[in-house]
C-alpha cells in the first residue's frame, strides 16, 4: 500500500445505471439458453490502444469489513470491455512488479489484451478501496501517492503502437503529475496527424482534483486533442457549477471534438454535435452496483463506432445520424448489463455480433459466459 492517507471520492455519476426495482431487467439470467457462444477477438480488425491507469479495487466481499482484490481503473476497465466485445486491444498501463501488478498483468493477459506497450514499473500499485451507498453507488478511497500509474516518462508514453486506429485516454492518469504531460504529448502528436481517432473520458474525481477552477485547464487541454469526449452529467456539474450540460457540451465542441457524449445515470445519454443533439433513454436492470458502468459505456460506444466503420476522424465527422443513434443504444445496453454484475464485469460479444452493423444490439447479442481462447 502506498504510504499515504486515502483520498475519498464518489462514483455516483459514472455511466448509465438503471432502476434496481424494475421487474423486467435488461438482461435475462446469464445462463439463459438463448445466448450463443461468444466469438473470438478479431485479430484482423482495427487496433484500439487504451492508455492510463490500472489499479486494484478492494471491493466489499463476504463479512462486513471484508474485501476482495479485483483489477480496476477506468482505462483498464475500458480495455477489458473492448476486448470482451471482440476487438483487438492493447493496454498501455504502468504495471508494478509486485503481487498486485502481477495480478493485473495476468488478468489482462487472460482477457486477450496486448501488453507489449505496458511498461514494467518499479513503483507500487495504486489501490482504490470501494464502499457502496444505499443505492449501490460506488465511493472510493484512493491510495495513490508515489504509485506506478502517474510516473510516465516521455519514452514510455511514446510506446503507442504505430498501427493504432483508436487511442482512448482518460481518467486520473490524464491529469495527475508528474506523468500527465507525457501522456498528453503522446495523444496530441497523434491528433495532429489526424489519422488516429482520439477518445477521452476525464472521469472527474473531485476529491483528487480539488478545485474546479484549477481542474478546468487540465481537462480542457484534453478536449482540444480529442475527437470523441465522454463525460457524466455530474462531471460537468462539478467542473462548471451553475452551467447547463448543453452549454458545457457546446463549449467543449467549440474546442474541437466531433462528438461530446454526456451520460446521466438512469436517464440515459445525450450525444452532442455542432448542429445535432441525440438523446437515448436508460435501461432498467436488476442493479448490483455501478462499479465500471461508465467504462462499460465507453467500451460499448467505441465498439459501436468500429462496427459501423466510424473509427477514424474523417468518417466520424461525416457519420450518419442513424448510426450514431444505434451506437448510443449499444453503449447504454453494455453499461446497463454491467450494472447487473458485482464490480467491473462487462459482457462478452456473442457469435455474430459483427453481422448487421446498422442495427442496435440486443441483450441476446451479449453474454457473460467466458469464451475459450485459441
């Protein structure tokens, strides 16, 4: 454990979490017979690289006061979600050479992630101790002083695979010194080339960022080098008090991205373009907790864009409204299903997921049965 006091934060705003009392959940029992076997990762498809932290979540388990160590961290969860949806995914995270770091590395390897660009770090693993409120929303106490995730060097950040089609960056590693500047430089370089699609999720943590006025420049520099930005309504409310989400989205769009997507818990998500706004409702499920819901949304959204051939800057700018509507629906579904599971445990793609890319996914397209790896 890092030699520091825990830093508290809450996760009530993250992702699209549903109504726990609804009698008609989004997904049938994971063992339901109408679910087909999942297909393997598409090794010939676009390469997604996810850059950011990989932490250990200590999740309440068993007796009161008991915890189970589970892999986590927003970027790590996004990478796992993408791999489970059948996409070729590389993880750039600084993985410690300790028991927790080896747990993260082994878990990532089992999920089929390419760890070639993931540096081996001398520093310890970041820990996040999770507690759940009465609505099963996650609250976090972070142990992160001097840990591996924030110590990026310029050379390490330059290890983005050259054939990366989509680069997703986000969360605490994007705005935490001393490594954040190197992470930003790696993304900014690829944004300037206008070939790699840059996705960004600030994953605002008020307890770590401290002051909205100081945090805004840290976040807005990332908005300028992203094509797709996803944030929660609560993220925006903390960063820009007394400003409507629509006004914040318009401000961010003026900084450069093609899409700004704002999630709003059980109320769904809204996609903003310069001249278009698309809202899709949330889905009701049997709620377990909201851990990883926002990350599952991001994975579902990026997967949906890839399935529709919208995984580079030019096609994104010209994307058809119908495809964006279906992409939002896909993201909401993937997020909602994750809320039915304890911890960050997103669904796998079922066989045939890539067929009919214009249609939105249904629960039968997804499963929680782990596929056999070839």
